[in-house]
C-alpha cells in the first residue's frame, strides 16, 4: 500500500470512529447509504492491503527458493554430470549437451537446459553410476528441475495477484473518497447549527497529504507548537565570500 493510500485508509477509520462516538447527535447518518459506503470501502481496503502484502511476501519467498534451487541444481547434479561426461565421454558426439550450463542462465532457460542435459545423459546412465554418481542421479535432476518450474509458476501467480490487489486498492481509495463526500453532505444537513461538532467533523475528514503534517485536533486537543527554525552558522566558504566583497563606493563629499 502506498503512503497516500494509507493516509486515506487512516482517515476513513477516523471518520468511522467519529460517527460511532457521535451516533446520538448524528441521528440517521449512521443508517444512511453514505455510512454503508464508508464501511464497505474500509473493509475492501483492509482486505486488499492484506492480500497485497501477502502476495508480496510469497513472491519474494519463491524468488529466494529459486535462488536456493539454482545453487543446489548446479552443485548436486549439473556440475557432477558435466565433470564425469568430460572425463569419461570425450569421444561421444552428445558431449556438447552435457557441458555445464552458463551461470547466467536463470528461470525457465535454466530449466530447459537442465532437462536437455538429463535427456542427453540418459543413454550413458551406466557410465555415470560406474563413476560413482548415485543411481537415481537423473531422477533427482528431473525432480529438482520440476520443483524450480513449479516455483516459477507460483511466483508469477503471486505477482499477478499482487498487481490485482494494487489495482483494487486504488479503486477502494476512490470509493472511500466518494463516501467521504456523501457523508459530508449528509452531516452538513443534519447538523446545521452544531458549530462544535461541525468543526470536529471538518477536522476528522481531512486527509493528510504528506508525512510530518500535524492533523487538526478534535475535541479540544492541543496542537504542539512548532519548534523555531535554527539558523545555521556561516560556513568557511560563506565567510570567504564575504571577505571578497568589494566595499561600496562612498559618495563624494562636496567641498
């Protein structure tokens, strides 16, 4: 969730509390369509914010998983197979397919290269076993390659869902702003003479626009005074510039 969206959600939550706290004075406002629109917007924003964060975490987890699988794939299978092939199958025409794939290969390109290597090594499985590799070396290679392929698909799915949650958040923010405008019209009509409550409403509906701004208080809360601006002492360069300034010419005195 972006900071601006978080400010809107915070404001909607404050408005919700204000409406609940002043239910007696507001009368039918809390049963109006405007209040329902507010509650629906808050619920949607909460759900989409949680979903967005969840899919971000899961997509990052899949990325870390792929990095670990990539290291294990090379260390446990691709490099040993390439080394045995180079030592024992130097005259085989398929040796080119049994070379260690480039370190720059990631994702689906590495999956394709690993599967091709497993297929090319299949006819020479006895050679690899005789050299000391495990009997299920190719099965293990294919299983780890499949795990990486599954992780790639899982990450893509989480990225897509996270983007959907991001779009839904933008729409939820727009719906929340509309609910605020509706409530503003209803409350202004309901409280034409209640100056204090109207002042509190104007304060609570205000959406903060940037960090560090002090919100307008409600119910007589005090605003902390701003600290005075401190003047920075002149730097060495500033003092040097002042010394280089030519003195102003003094007007000639008539004699």
